[in-house]
């Protein structure tokens, strides 16, 4: 699905504050993978997502998506196949607008101009059905302002908005960091359903070790801009929590 070949990213090159945020990263992510990415602060996790989304251009190396090189493709042109969700559950949503209007806005953002129609009854039904299917219990509250929902509900809906119109790759940067454990569980269970339903290839950054053991089918640890561990499903299944704690010394 997506491949990173010898990707490096250096910030402030040649200056006293030069940082090698990514160093010679080789990574191939197969379609349908749910990759969980861990690593201490500053290890390059967010930068890795940034070069995949196109928010940053790598200093060196190539990015290949479905066999085509996309290294220098700008972010807005990748938005047809990459969706991103950040920590802040309100980021990217309008709190005063209804749930439905937020879905409309999200659809307008990702659709090409030619497709800016059809945000009508049919669209409303599709939003209602999808919300119902995910078991969020909000399908009869589509007119409720987004800002009145709990953090977990908002984040779960944000996730859904970002993928509903079609995407191939979902990038989650600490999506539960701002949530309490119950809300975090709601969001992650929703994420898992969405990932299966839309057959998404996912990378999720988390600082929560139990989340990283429970979710996903591949586990990667970064340290100082490099991939230092890469566990497949079997290795991940055998990983014990206490073993993983030791990764972080
Ligand atoms: N835009 C930037 N300009 C300069 N340095 C940056 C920038 N973005 C990230 N960095 C640096 O790159 C390193 C990796 O950062 P980041 O990818 O955000 O780490 P993580 O997400 O793992 O905490 C850090 O040292 C950080 O300070
Ligand atoms: Mg980060």
C-alpha cells in the first residue's frame, strides 16, 4: 500500500539546533495493516506521519503509494487517500454547528469541486446509518451542536468524518491523549470498527502501552529518528507488558 524508501528528515540543517528527526527509514506497510507506533518524545513519530500526509517533504528518500511515487505530492492532493486525526477532539470540528453540518463540512473539504453536490437527504441518511452502525447512539441527535457532546463522542465522530467519504490511509496521532480511559476506549473501539468497515491501512501513535498491546496487528518502536523494533502480529501477541515497559528503560 505505502512504502518509505530511505527517508530522512533534517530540521535546521547546518545550524546549531540541527535535528535529524528521521534517519534512513525503510518501511513497507501492506494494505489493511493497523500499525501502532510507539517511542519516547521527540523520536520522530509525528514527523513520520507528516511525511506520509505530505505536510512535510522529506530531506531524502522516496514515498511510494500504490506503486506510484508521491514524495513531492502536496498535502491537498494526498487528501483523497490520506486522512488524519489529531489529539484534540475539537480540532477540525465546529462546536456551534450540528453533528450533521460538521459531516457536511468534512465532506465538502475532501470532495473535489465537481462532486460538491449531494449533501442532501441521501447524505443525511448515510450519516445516520453509519453512526447507528457504529453503535454510538447518536443517530437521532444529528441536529445537536457538536460542542455539547463528550470528548469521546466528538473524537469518535471526527474519526468517522475523516474517512466516510473514502480514504485508503488513516493516520492517528495520539487520538486518545486528551481523553479519560472510558472515552478513550469508546474512540478506539470505534476506530477499530471503522478500520475494518472501510478496510483502511492505519498508523496510530500512542503513549499508552496497554493500548499498543491491545490494538493493531503490527507494532513499531522509534527512537531518535530510527525504527528500532518492528513486531508482526505473532510477535506482538507474544509480547508481555513487562517486556514492553523495558523498551523505554
Ligand atoms: N518543524 C520543526 N522544526 C524543527 N524541529 C522539529 C520540527 N518538528 C519536529 N522537530 C524536531 O524533530 C524531532 C522529532 O519530533 P517529532 O516527530 O514531533 O517527535 P514525536 O512525535 O516522536 O514526539 C524532535 O527533536 C523535534 O523537536
Ligand atoms: Mg508527536
